[in-house]
C-alpha cells in the first residue's frame, strides 16, 4: 500500500525533476549548434567531456562521420509524417549526450528528423558531463547511460516520457550478451553498429512513435 507520506515524497521528487528539466532546457543547445560543435571538435582532434584521450577523440571523429551519413540517408515516410502532424501537445525533447557516444551518433539524427517533421516538437541538447545533476535524476538501471531523451509537455509542464540509451531491439541484444558474457566486448560493439546500419533508424523511429502514442 502507498502511504500518504510516500505519495507526497514522490510528488516532491517529480517536482524537483521538473525544475531540473526546465532549468537545463533554458541553457540547452539546438541540434544545429550541437552538430557544429561535434564537427569542429572532430576537425581539431578533440572531444566533449573531460577525457581527451586518443580513444575518445577517435570516437568523436567516428560519430561525426556516422551522423553525416544518417542525416543524408534517413527519411521519414509520408505516412509517419502525417501521424506526427496529429500531435496536439507542444513537446520538448531534452537529450543528454556526448560527442564520443556511438549510440548517440545513431540516434541523434533520427531524433532531429522526427522533430523536423512536427511543429509540436522542439529538440534541445545538453552534454552529460556538464549536466550531471540532471543526468543523475534520469539514470538507466543506476547508470549514467546516454543518449537519454526526456520528453516535456510544455503546455502542462509535465515530464511525460523518457527514452534511451538504445532502441528496444538493441537494448535486448545488449542485455542478452551481458547475461552470456558478463560484459560488452569490442567485437560485440562492432556487431551492434552493424545492427544500427541494418535497422536504418527504423527501430528508433518506432520507439519514439510508441512513446508519443502514435504507434
């Protein structure tokens, strides 16, 4: 049984989360600004975040190339665009990410294409390592996993959904592999990127449509 005191505590937590989201939206980047940042960092041999190791820099360069490819190749069908046009609530997608994140490289362009297809969706971006207070309010299984999408209903000032860090089918692949092998190997990460290429963004699109109750 949920007690009155527990209900009040849960409401306070939700109000705290809402204030955090509102605060970070106010200082967030739009997608073009984020993409310009990643591209410039890739050219300069740098990465977002405090870790400026060769590995992170290489991941940033790889992410930049992948996002360019997804931006050019991913298309939303007329049928789906019509569904997105039926959205009635004004929404903000606040995304926590970093330039070096492979899962984000596959997801961010898809999220932007979705936002471009609806006048009701505004996409905003913050960097995780500069936003740890927000990140820690939206952990995934206790981890600071990215990308993380927080969906805010602007009209009612209410958090109405979360998504991330991976599309549903990729999440199952990761969970199954961890159960069998204990951790993710470099070989599996390569397989996961191949899966992203084969999925062509469709699983991400399906997940977001379901989150918006359009599927």
